[in-house]
C-alpha cells in the first residue's frame, strides 16, 4: 500500500465507518476488511490515530482496527502475517511519544502495545521497558501518566503468560524494574499526602491516579503494609479535606482497596515471604475494624478486605505447626509464635464481642428491606458464596474461623453474652432485640464448637420454646432467629423425643403473619414416623407458601423443601399431592425465562414420580413434554436442564407400568445425547436399559439400528469403563430378547468375538465380552454358528481351529469373571457345545 496515496483513502473509509447511516457504514467496513491484509495498512492506521488533529471517533476506530490486526496477523505463522520490516517500524512508532490527550484512546493504545509486548518482548522488542521507564521519569505530567498506564498494561500482560520459559523471562525482567516501580509508587503516595494536606485537591487527584497505576504495575511490593498503614493513618485528615462526594475521595477509597488487595494476593501466593508482615498486618486490620480508631474513617469494602486479611492469617496452613512439633518447619513455628503473641486473651475477647455486638447486628437498611420486601430480604439472608464481597457473610466466616481456632478463649465470652440475655426481652427495647438476634446468630454458627458447653435440649424447653410463642409483631425478629438457631443445632444435639414438639412449633410458625419467619422451616431434618401426623398440614402450608411467594429464589427454596419432604415420606405423600400436581404445569410455564427455577421443578418432579410410583403415568401429559424439552440438545435450555431432565426421564421409566407411544417417542433425543459423550453418558445408558426392560421388542424394532450406529461411533473413542457400559446394554438386550437382540446388534458382535480371540487385557471388558458371547452361544446357537463362519472367513482360518482358539481363551480367562451369574452363564454356554458334532 503506497503510503502517500493510502492515508487519505483509509481516513475517508474510517470516517464513513463511523457513520450512523448503514448505507455508508457497510461498504466502508467491507473496504477496511479487505485492506486488513494489505502491506502498509497498519502503518497508515498508526499515523491516523497518532494525529491528534483528527476526529476522536475516527482515531478511536483506527486504534481498534490496529488492535484487532495484532490478534490476527502479528504472529509469524498467521495467514497474511505482517512482514518483519513493517512490524519493526510499527513497534518504533508506538513508543515514540506518550502524549495522547484522550483517556479512552490512551487506554486502547496501552492495551495494543501490551498485546505486541506479549508476542515480542523482550526478544524482538528489548527497548520497550527502558523507554517506558525513561518516560515515567519525565517531568511532563501527561507523558508520565500515559507511560505509567502503558507500563501497567505491559507488565500485567507479561505476567499472565504461563509457559515456563516465558515465566523465567518475566522474572528476569521484573527483577530489573521492581525496585524502581516500588519507589515510584512510594513517591506518588507521598506527593498525594502532601498535596491533600495542602488542600490542593486537583494535584492530589493527579498524584493519586499515578499512585494507582504504579501500584498496579508493581503489584506486590514488600513495603505495602507500611504504605497502606500510612495512607489510611492519614485518611481521617484526608476525609476532612475532601468532600464526601468528591472524585478524590472515590479515588482514595479505590487506592486503599487496592493496597489491601495487594496484601491479600501477597499472603495467598507467598505466605512464607509474608511472615515478617503478619504482625503489622494484624495490627493494621484489627485497629481499624475492632477499635474506635476506625470510626468515621472505614467503609464497608475496606472492612471486608481487612476481615479477609485476618481470616487468611488465622487459618493459613503454612502458619500452623505440625502435630509433632519436631516435624514443623522453622517458618511455621515463627508465624505461629507471632500469631500467639498477637491474639492475647484481651484481644480475642474484644474481637469476639465486637463481631457479635457490632457487626452481627441487623442494620436499619436490612430492617427496612424486611418490612418493605420480605422476600428479597430472605433471599439476601440465604445468598450464595458471597463472603469475599459482602460484609455480613464475611463477618460470619471470620467469626467461625476465629472461634474454631480459639474456642477455649471465646466460648466463655459467648456464653456470658447468652447468659446476659436470658428470659423474654421487652418488645419495646429494640436495642436488646437486635442484640439477642446477634448473639443467637453466633450460637447457631458455632453449634459444633459449643457441643460440650451448651445443654441445648434444656435451653430449648426452658427458654427458646417460650420465645417462639411470643406473637408480638416486633418479636418476629427473635422468632425468626430462634427457629433458625434450632435448625443449626438439630443435627448437632437435639433429643428425638423433642421432635414432635418442634413439629408443632413449625406448624404454628408456618402460619405466622410474617413471610420471612414462615420461610425458615427449610432448615429442618425430620424422622418420618414422627413427622407423618403433621404431614398433611405442613405439606398444605408449604404448597400455600409456594403459591404466595413471587421471587424465583424463594420458590426454589420452597420447592427444595417440598422435594425433601416427598423424598423422606415416599408413598405416604400420595393423598396430598393433588394440588401440587395441578400447579406445577402452570409454574413451569411461568418460569420459561428462569432456567434455575425449572431445575428446581425438575428435582421436585423426580421425587414426585418416585413417590407416586406407577400412578405417575397420570402425569405424562405434562411430564413427557418436560423431559422432551430438557433433553433436546437443539434447545438452548438444555444447558441448564439436561442433567435433571435425564434423571427425571430415568425415574419415569423405572416407575412406568408399561411403554406408551409418547414415552417411546422421546427416545428420539438419545442419538444426539450419545454424540455428546458427556458426563451424563452413564445415565443415558441406564435409560436405554430401562427401555429394553420395559418393552424390548417394540423398543428394539424402532431404535436398535440408530442405537447400534451410535454405539459403533462411541466405541471408536471411549474409555474402558465407557466400553463396558456400552457392552452391558448389548448384554441386557440379548438377555431380554435373545433373537431380536442378536439380530439388531449384529454389527457389534464381530468386535466382541475378535476381543475374545485376541485376549482383551482389561479384565472387566473381557468379562463383558464373554457374557455377551455366552448368551449368543447358549440362547441362539444358529446365530453363533453363522458368526463363527463369518469370523473364520475374515480371519482366513478353519472354523474348527477358530472355535478351538475361542474355547481355549475362554477357559483361560474364566477367572476374569467375578460375578456368579456370568460364571454360571459361561459354564452353561461351554457345556452346550458338548452335544455338537464338532471335534
């Protein structure tokens, strides 16, 4: 591409490609696509996006085309790869100056430089890092910022490479720039603090941005703890100097979070190197989270990070001595000594009390959500694996870890808090109600640790039972917490003879006017014989709750409980499921856009079919289309529904009294499922076996041919275990329908015959081979004779000689057969040869 004439042409095409008019846009995009492989095209793009006089949108598009070209054409082995001469020129042009005025374009340029660096640095581009460092040292603010931005993206990209050789190269590179990056970070941090004290917010913001970039580039500096502590030490003053809504404050919080993230990453990946920082890190985190020093300064995400830091130090295996102290590593003993010296009795007591009495308390926002949207509140309370990012679950996890490691110190502290709250609480005293809720929460979380210290049965009868019977609206806080508390303890320590009393309480609470309280029955285990007198009432109330709630997560929780109840009581559920059976089709239709709710419905249907047994045939008008959709790999929902759909299909077959045309028809989905060769293959084989047992003749006549083709394809590339599963299907077909089975699966039998003759080495496969051939020989001797003749012709051997080889191998491998039924089968099959004329 001639540079003189090309620039204006490419610039015009880029301008047209930014148009909103598709008639102009599409031809321009097509033209640019054709130029992608032309020599010189990317040099033109470089000149265009480096020209600050041009339209921003045009320059932005030029950067994007350049960046995409790196992915497609920069590698030497790529089709239409860029020449080495052009790449050399482009690399030089990318780092001639760092003065891009537009932030978004500067970021994209930094990313594309990092992409080139991933492929070429340091071998083909040794000058990149020195030029970046030199630019960072410059006095020009814009140039310094852009060079820092590029330095961050380059180091981030190079650090992400995983090949051992690349890792060594990066380590060599990092050793030369690490100290400089850390000193740069420290310098910008000091500048920020000086400027914020001088109330120069604009300069402080600029320094803070550079602090962030240099910190990201250096990633894990050993002085992190000191700098993080220093910065947050000044945070009180900073917060007074900058407004609560200012950009500077927002950046400041981001910087503080990044400091703590660096600490956490350093601790996670280099625990032994972190040992000198344990003391300062604990002092830092505990001071700001568990003492008045943090009041008015800390914010939620910072508290979460500090709690995670404490938790990771407390439970880190590298900091725990071995059971035999002589087997411990010196660094483990050192770390354990530091932790022991820090976590004194007063410190642990203060941490334990403050966790419960401050961080466990429900907030005004949570209480307001409970009143305004109880379903959302209940969903938030039972949220998933979110402890790293949310304060409440993070607090609870920290409490558990500290209590587990220091239970001897913290158990008396918690029991003392319980003792101070004995007896009913005044419903007008909201502070005491919240405190009791928090303490009961702690006792529930620490149930296993408190096993020997709490007589829960007596506490239930003397205290908790009475609290559940307080019906005042404000006391719902305690009713909810007590029923949750019992749910935590019931699998730890709860006498069997108290369970009927508990079921009475549950029945009462499920009619509580508060929705959140009604939902907490989900925690309970039960014994079927004791539960049956309450089954009708509780199941009816569960169904009412399922209809009443609207959130998908809540419906899933209720469906989970319903499934558990049906599973435990089995056929006893039959008189009470009529309403549920009528409601599920409607719920299925309503949940079309909510696949996880549909998964819960499938799980409920699985238990329902097992509970109904043969009566489940009445569900077929709803059940079979559900199975059809869930197991159809051409339908997008199968990604979510397939596993549960296959399980439902299997239990439907297992409980079906007879095959129906509709049940037979859904087997059309199976060929595509077998092609997937997924982890669900075993279930697929069980489903095939179910059809064979249910109606071998009708099933094999309809599907044996396609099934045989699928099996032939599977056997080409499958593990020994998978091979056994395929062969077991053939064996069952021969057992249930010897003549039809042998005829339908005839294409598979020569491979079985050859496996026996060749002496298959895998014992389980050989045992299955012999089981299949034994059934053919014993139940269909004429078919065996024709198979023997076919194999003799293929092997170019006499039939007598080939049969002799088979018998010899068969007798030799009888010990591979461990199942008595198969040993008997082989013996009878071999004995059946005795009356023959064959010598």
